[in-house]
C-alpha cells in the first residue's frame, strides 16, 4: 500500500501543513448563497443545488491565480459569465454581474469551521510544528490574526509571497525549509480540500496528502480522506 494511504501515526511525521480556504475557513454566507442573493435582488429565484453544480463546473476549469491573474475584474467578469451560462441565464448577465460584484464586496466574510480551534489545539498536535501553505494573497497572515489562529502556525506561506503556487512542489519545499525540514527526508502531512492542488501537489513534492472532503466530492479519491479535521484526528494514533 502506498505510504500516503497507510494509517500513519502522528509520531511518524515531523510536521503538519494545512491549506486555508475550505479546509480551515469558509465563506459566510457561502459563495452559492451570495450568488442567490444577487440574483434575488433582480427578481430571480435560483435553487441552491443548481448554483452548487454551476460552481463545480466552472471552478473545475477556472482557478484564480494570485500570480498569473493580472486583471481581477476581467477574470471575474468571465467567471461570472460562465456561471450564468451553466445556469442557463446568460440573457440576464448584464444586470447580474454588477449585482454579484456588489454582493461579494459587501457581504463576503471568512470564518473558521466550528471544529478548527479545537482541532488545531488538539493534544495530538502539541509536539508538531504546524504550517499554513495556501494559494492566497499576502494578507493571509493578517487574516489568520483576525481569526485568532495566527499563533498556531510556525510558518505561513501564501503563494503571492512565495512567488509560486500549488500544485507546484516548490511552495511545499519553501514551507518545509522555513521549518528547517526537507520534503525529501522528513515525513510531512498536508491537509487540504482540493484534489489537484492539495493531493497531487503535495504528493509530487514528497508530502503525505490527507484530503478533507467536507462536501463528499471525492468518494473514490486515491488518498486518505476524511470529512473533517476532527475525524482525521480521531483516526490518527
């Protein structure tokens, strides 16, 4: 059995790295709910499951890059246009797009999943250095400060600061180096919620991926998979 599918003990690893968005924190309201509210302001009532499917379709083909997207407005214009197409409401896009922009600007907020403070403070993690490695802008450290978890991490490595982003192995290597570890000789766990960026990326770098699949999107994933951080900890000796 591959090492990243074994039931490893935490005593076997030298550090635990975490993703941020949708692993430790989530948008409140969710992006789907924000979309529905924007549509409602124009007199449209959309079903939550339909909006979720639209986001799944569009997100698979469009990942925002803090390194390569130089025109944020143009990116989200195209992104929102594809969402409208996936929902079959392209004819309403001219009014919907400004409503979406306003809704996200005014109401978007990041909050920790309820389990996260207890999980990060869990006794099983006390002897291990923790790091945050995420495709994020340079304000990640200040955001974790606002959320009350900054002191938990020995290193915080956002892609915008690192100059490289997941799934590139270099971002994981940079985080390991900040902790005086090596991805080649030290066993390091990486917990994230996306298969390509987090599982494929971590595995290619030599880390051991753990998929936190809160939405049950990857029932056949070829890696260790849990629905929450606490479930993961309960299964780690």
